[in-house]
C-alpha cells in the first residue's frame, strides 16, 4: 500500500480545524498523524480514496 496524503491535507487546514474547536493540537498530533493513519490502514487492510480533482480549460471560439 502506498501512503496517503491525508496528513498533508490536515496540516494545510489545521488552523481552520483548531479555530472551529472540533479538536485540539494535541489530539491531532500532526507530527505523527501520517504514521498513525498508515499504521491503522495497514493493520485493518483498509483503503484510502483521496480527493479527486478535475479541471477543464477552454477558450471561446474566435469571432
């Protein structure tokens, strides 16, 4: 299994998470979050499906 990028996402939005009061910095423990997530996924043979991003680019036709 490949490692997920979930801890990277959590790190990026951690200030918002903390500001919302959902959890504390100690509970998240960002320094070990990726290790803990991967260990739990390996131990339970679970899957992680990250966010999918799609983009399109277009130009209007010439007039």
